[in-house]
């Protein structure tokens, strides 16, 4: 599905974030706050801000599904994803398929 290691890592972490959004819809507000603080008003980032603001109007499960979709939009969402949730070291390592001792 992914042609390089970085894309595969990004996808693996997106799976974790998608799961967390589905389990805890309050995280969507965190994503909005991130976008408002770090992306809104920056001309180069405006298309991504607008895209994400539209996506964030969807249900948590729809957001999660779009984030991990094997589509051009899914890849763009992963590449421009706001911070919804910061995984712990252990969660990150598990999502990336590594043992903790290897990281």
C-alpha cells in the first residue's frame, strides 16, 4: 500500500490516532484548537486549514475513516494532520511495530 518507509510510519500512526478519535470524540476539539493556533491565518496553510475544518464537521468514525483511507485525500490528511492526540512512547513504538527496547 505505501511506497516508502515514511509513508508507512505515517499511516501506522494515523491508525492509532483514528482509533483514539473514534474512542474519544473530545479529541476532535484538540485538533480544532491545534489548527486555530498553528495553521489558521497562514496563507500557505490555508487550503489545509479549510480541508481539515470541513473534515472535522463529520462524525468521529467518518473522520477516522477518511484519515486512514487509501486515497489521495487520505494521504493528504495524514500529511497535514493536526495534533489530536500525542501517543506515549509505548503506544508509538507499538503502532510502529517495534519493541520498546528497540527504540
